[in-house]
């Protein structure tokens, strides 16, 4: 059986995506949305009860940053829980009856594979460009949202390199194209990072408050309270710029400005003791508590369709 309580290599995750889809055909369909710089297929899993009409959807991605291993572990956990609890858990059942959750289990696959093979602390993509021997762009600085104006670097050797232009990274372009193509159905954008125990929403490229600031804050605080109810884990909620740091080119700000109102970035456990090297013993509790926050947000999105 698949071990959700361990970190899994890309090869294992890739095989898991296929096997989950083939063993749950009534709940999961897959679609390849692009190819990474090194040629790996980017596959999204659409989770939801099949319907003849197009359902509203939530886009959930994990693994934008390669070294944040708890993030892909959460996307896998989410899919497992969805499949296991559909039909028994009332909230999950009504969610999947009414909406589709589109899960991208690993956004930055090349970077993730590199953290397994060469450098555990790699963050960026693995793209090469002429004129520099340094490799990779920060995918969360490469979206077209105040691109490279603050908290990002134009130096290709930096860990926060914004790329040669917005969407220069094929992985970013693939996700942005998918969301643009499906914009009329996508009601929320959730992206999972680590670490710091934060629930962030726009803006990060500016200190300006989002048009829906008070609703976004209220939902974030409710989600953080739900998360805390399980093991007492404390999260801080707020707009990215003021809560973590100003940083342009992020997926959350981009999705929000495109029109996806409920746009949130999770920064999962911990607050720095283990940081990116979160022990496997914390995978289950971290994922279980995060499920409560994600379900809280989805319930709010459902109420406001
Ligand atoms: O800096 C980031 O991209 C995220 N933190 S991390 O430690 N996982 O790298 C925070 C992203 C917040 N949102 C934006 N900056 N748009
Ligand atoms: Zn990150
Ligand atoms: Zn609500």
C-alpha cells in the first residue's frame, strides 16, 4: 500500500497519480496540463462526483518550491481523504457533489526530483538560460503580478530569481494557461508551501489592501481556528506583504488579480525548529489539521457560489 506517512519520490508520486485515478474512476479524472523543463508530465487530478454540467472548481497546488516536502505530502493526503471519506463524511460528500477540486500534486517536479537526487535544499525550477551558468527560477516570483518589482531578484544565481520575463518558466505558463482557460469555473486558488504556520492572502506585491480584504481575513481566521482545534497549532493570518514580506510575482496575487477571489497561500508547519526538514512523524498531524482549514475555506466558497 502507498505510504502517506512518508515523503515520496517523484517516481512514486507519478505512479500513485495513475493508480489513484484508475482505481477511483467515478471520482478522479486526470489531465496533463504541460511538460516541465526536463520533460516530465504535469498532471492534474480532478476530484469530484461526475456531472453532466460543468461544476464550479477549486484549484489546489503543492510543491511550487522544491524543498518544501510537506507540501506535496499534503496534496497526496487531501486526495486520499477525499476518496476515503466521500460518502461517509457529510462535508466532503457535499463538497465533491457540488464542486471539483483540481489538484496539482507537485508543481515544480524537476526541482522536487533534484531535492531527492542532489540537493535537499533546492528551491527553484531547473531551467537553464543562455548567458548564465546558474540554474533555475523561483516559480513563485515568475507570475505576472507586479513581476520582479519587490522581494525578488533579477540575478539568475539568486534563490528568488524572477526569471527572464513573467511566465518564462514552462511550469508557471502551464498552470497560468490552465487557470485562464478554466477561469469561469475556478472559484478559489489554494497553494501550499512551508514553513512558518501562516495563512496568507493578497497582496504580497504591494501593501495595498485587497478589495475583499475583510472577507479574506475573516475566512482565514476561521480556517486557522479550525486548524488549531485539532492539536493547538497556531497560525497567523494576513496579507502576504505585511505578514511575511513583500514579494512580487506570486501565484496567489496573480490568481486574485485575474478574478479568483478566494486566493490563499498556506505556509505549513513548523515555525523553524525543523523548517523544511519536517520529520515524517509530523506528516499525519500536519495534514490532518490542514484538512480542517481547507475544508473550512471550501465550505465558505460553497456558501458563496
Ligand atoms: O516567498 C514565498 O514565495 C512564500 N514563502 S516560502 O518560504 N514558502 O518561499 C510566500 C509566498 C507569499 N505570497 C507571495 N509572495 N505572493
Ligand atoms: Zn514556498
Ligand atoms: Zn462561511
